[in-house]
């Protein structure tokens, strides 16, 4: 890698960042929880459309500054889709070829977006996307980005405008500026590590809750501490949940984990559409289900305060899956019981769009 190329690459990434505004913090008024304020940090408005935009930027800067990427070198990643979109965005910015190994079940809209950004998709039915990506990088004499290993260390968790610093800065003028809870899912575990470490570094009383979907090992690992745990299935909630414990998942910075049924994630995702008048992905529904559970507990205990979670990506990526009743039926997912439960908890009328 030449120093001049590295300097130019970093300058391009920094200029792109300088052109970008911070993501919005949306207050979600829920009359059923008086004295409890709920906020959603909208990560879907990044240029590449998801929370993974921050991760991809950090991974590229980390790799460039470590001397791992050279001019014209192929970039390879293992992904469930959103990270690949974001990495394809930055690869295009740096005029680097991009390849991703992704599950064949990945939403078609994500595959189209990767290809639109100039990336090549290598679809697989195998659960071991890691070895396939590493092998492809060797074959292409490229760099395997390996988000699942480097996500927790590529971001400066002490500050430097990371998601944690941004979130807490945006809360400063709110009625309850220091949240009782921050709630989020984990794919690589990089964002939960960043937020958890930041909370402790800043000596805050905020607690971190991480949600886990079906077919993921993180919840069991959090309680048992056995890093060898695996699951034969694959998470149906794209972007969160993993079949193995990833190196970037740091359980010791997490205060609580909540398991969320896939049907509950989708029911909550659809409920949120009625509040925001736009669609979000199912991982956002997973987050909000746990937020409502925590708010319900706070209400029962007579507590007040704030809870913050994330809008991870937009729902336009899932028109043929999570927003498609025929797809849900094929998957054996029935969100209606959870929609009814949400209506009861939130004291909504039967006509409310769930």
C-alpha cells in the first residue's frame, strides 16, 4: 500500500462523512406509558440505508490505517446483506472491486442494492459464510474485511462521533437526558460493544439491553458464557442473531438480554408503520418489542425515565418477505397473537393499524 493512496482514501471517506448529517432522534409518544419517554435513533437515513454504514466506514478506515488494503485490491465480506450494501458503498467511493458471500435467502432487494453499487454477490446455502469469504479473498488476492471479528475494535468506543456519543448528545435537552435503558440487537456485536463501553467510560447509570431473535446463540451465551455454542438454524430477522458466538460480541458490557419471537418482531414492526407512516425492517421491530416490555415493567413499578432504541434500516428492503403475508405463511410465522397482545398493552383500539 502506498502512503499517497492511503491518504487519498482516508480523505475521500472523511469528505463523505463531512457531507453527511447526523441521524435523527425521533420521540415516540405512547400514551399508555405516562412519564416514560421512548426514542428511536433513525439509522436508516445513512447514505447506504442502515446502521451498518457506521460499521463499514470504521472497518475501511481501520483496514486502510493498518495497511491491509492497497489500490485496486478486491474487498471481500461475509454478510447477511446490510453490511455488504454499506461496504459496497465505500468500495465504490474508493474505486475498489467488492465481493460478498451472503445467504441465498437474503432479501432480493438487498442483493439488487449491492449490485447497483457495483458489488458482486456470491450466494450460498451453506452456514459457513466465513470460510467461503476468506477463501474467495485468497483466490482474488483481496482483503477479507471480516466484520464479525473486527467490528468491536474498529470503532473508537470512547467517542469520536460514534453512535453512542451521538445518541447521548442528542438526549441532552430532553426531560430525562440520561436514558434508563438503551435497547438494541446484535449481529456482529460491534455496536452493542461500542455503546456498552461508552456507557461505562462516561460513568453513566444507563443500562444496555440486547435483544436476540429465534435461531441465535447470543441469549444462551450471555447466560452460560459458553463461547462454543452453535445453532443449526439461521436467524430469519436479517441483520441480527448469529448461529455462532462471534468474536466481536462482548457479553460483559451488556446488562440484560431479551429473547424475542420472530412473530413478535414482525407484529411490532407493522405496528410502528402506523406511528411513523413509513416502513422499517424487522430488527427494528425486535428492538421495539423489548422497549415496550421494559416500559411495561417501569410502568408497573411506578418508574419514570427514557428508553432509546434504533431504527436499523428501512422496510423497503423487505417488501417480499416481512411485509408479504404469503412469505410469512410459508415461514410459519403468525404475528396476529402478538399484535393483539400489543393492542392490550398499549391500550389501542381494534381499528389501530397493527
